[in-house]
C-alpha cells in the first residue's frame, strides 16, 4: 500500500460518541422487541396447537 491510501481516523468527540452509543442502544432495543414479539407469538401458537390436540384426543377416545 502506498502512504496516500491510508486514511486517518479522528477520535470522536464526546457528543458524537454519545450519539453513536444511543443509536446502538436503539438498535439493540428494537431487535430485542422484535425477538420478544416473535417469541410470544410462537408460544401463543404452540398453546393453540396443544389445545387442539387435546380436543382431538378427547374426540378419538
């Protein structure tokens, strides 16, 4: 590599660092919210399946 291909990275100011941190927290929170909604939805669907299986077993007996 040639010297002019290197790019210096300036350190972030405290304000910029705080903004980046808040953005990352927002992304983590939205991901966690999405995951929790999917988990609850799956649990609800499994409950419905189990209930339907119980009804079928009663009908068969």
